[in-house]
């Protein structure tokens, strides 16, 4: 489903990183490619002073998205935002855990940089679905910092320090990431097919940035179900989840007295549930699954209990 798009003008540089990530996934994972281009389109539409070249690019992206969505109409990870968000977060997490494991083992290389970088880009794309969770926000910040830090160390012939570094001030790290372009656009994409060099390098870092006093710290042991091989060897990304989260199918809601008038289903206890309550319950279940990825049973149980309470009583908390 790849196609040739018009060139990206200087004005549209902020969306170039996401279009490049989409292009890299056209043959690997059309779902990731679809949401990366949709995010790029949303960013591009907000850019002021567009000319004919910019509009031509955005229209080409729109046409591609419309065609792709029609071709993938039976794929819930394209048509259902809850399933799509879970899919993208899981895909980014898989990249993140691979890169983090290699980094902590001092196995530095261009593909580890690329994995951290791509995870950060895909976490950016997850903003399509609303505010990022604290876990995703921390993973996103850490991935972008690590991509820039390892990249610059390799370029300068220095040996990176594995894992998080001691820190005193979270604000200082935010300032350094901002200087690196670590916001929506992120640093310049590393090239997985060549050694890092000036043409692909993010801005120079005067000294290794420091991690906040309470940084995201992955568990000591990465679950064995995650890939331990290089996700970019032979131009292949790690296999995404084979069973992405799906919305309930074939569900016939109980419509007792007053049921249809509530705008949503009624649970067995007769409590009507609004669509937004069902969506929140789905999020709790998704967060519980994410916590299991880190073997954090306490957080997983807590989120499952919240989902159950919401579905049983209609009360959140």
C-alpha cells in the first residue's frame, strides 16, 4: 500500500519524521504506517502559511489514508481506536524493551538507537487517542533521550553508559530534550542501514543528559515473551502482537426497563452504563495488560478491580 508522495517542503519538516517512520513500516506493518501518516496529517493541517506544495502533500496523504482504511476495513486496529491504541502501545513497548535490554547489556549499536528512536516516534503517534498515560509518557521521554545520547556517543567515539544515569533535576532533562528537539518531532531519525554520521545526527549534546530523580525504571528481568533478537536485522521490525486487543464482538446488551433510553447497555444488576463508561473500563483493562508486561501484578490487579467496579456499579474509582 506504499505510494510515492510529493516531497516534504521546509515548512512541513515537523511531519517528516512520522512520514519516514510510516514509509519504513509500509512493508512491515501497515497498521503502524496508517497511524503514523494520520498523525502526520493532523500535525500538517495545523501548520500555517501553507502553499500549493504543502497542500499537495497533505491531499496525497488524505487520499492514501482513505484508500488504506477501505482496504483494511475488516481490521479493528485500523477502524477501532481502542484496539488501535492498544496495538500501537504494545508495538512501541516491544521495541522499547528490546532496546532497553540491549542497552543495559552494553550492546550498543545503530539498531539499538533506531529501536529507541522508533519507539519514541510511535509513542508520539499515540497522542492521537488522547492524553498519554504516565507510563507511556516516561517511556517516550526515556526512549528519545537514549536514542540521542547513544547516537552521539557512537558518533564521537565514546562508550555510552548503560541504563539510567544518576540525576538531581527532572527539569534539566526536559530542557536538554527540548534542545535536542525531543518534543513532538524528536531528533533526526538515525539510519538503520549505515553507521551514525553527521547527515543523520541529532544536535550535539554538550554532556550526557541526566535522568530525573524518579525516572522510568524497567524491571530487572524482561519477560521472555519479548523479542531478544535485533528487530532491525534483515530490515525487519519485531513481530507485533498477534492478538491485538479487540472490542467486544457479537455482544447483545440486556435492554430491560429503561435500557434503550440510557444510550448504552444495562448490566445484570440493572445499572445503565454510558458509552464513555464502557470506554473507560476498556482502558482499565488495557492498562492492566500493560502492567503485566512489566510483571507488575499490583498495578494490574488494581486496574482490573477498577474495571470490574465500573462495570458492576457504574462508579469510577
